[in-house]
């Protein structure tokens, strides 16, 4: 029996199928929100699913502003919730 690949999301292991986006894998795992807005801290997740909007931004391997709907999941990647712009140390 072959083990399904997985990536880390905020410390949890998220399984995915080869060719699946980070956003699709998170949604399949029951995660509906993985970003908060810059103003108001409102939760966001998948909206358009095709890379037009920017609601699904996540931090991937330390790099902020990755669109979860476009980024293919890879074994061992570290994905985390993005707060606001993803550049907390630069915000005023």
C-alpha cells in the first residue's frame, strides 16, 4: 500500500494527490480559511480558484503571498496561514 504524500500546514499534516493545488488539498482536508485580511482580520480562503483574486494567499516555505489555488502541493513543503500582507515586520 502506497502512502499518500503530504505537506505541513500550521503544524498539521495535509495529504494531497499528485497534481493537486495547495488550496484544493486544504479544502479537501476541511480547512476553509488560511488568511486574514490586512484590515479587520477577516478570514479568507478559496474564492475564485483560478488565480484571479488574492483571497487564498498563504506562506510557502517562508515566502508570503503564494496563491494556494495556483501553487501545486509538494511533499514536505511548509505552508502556513498568512496574516495581512505577509510582511508583518514591514507593516506600520
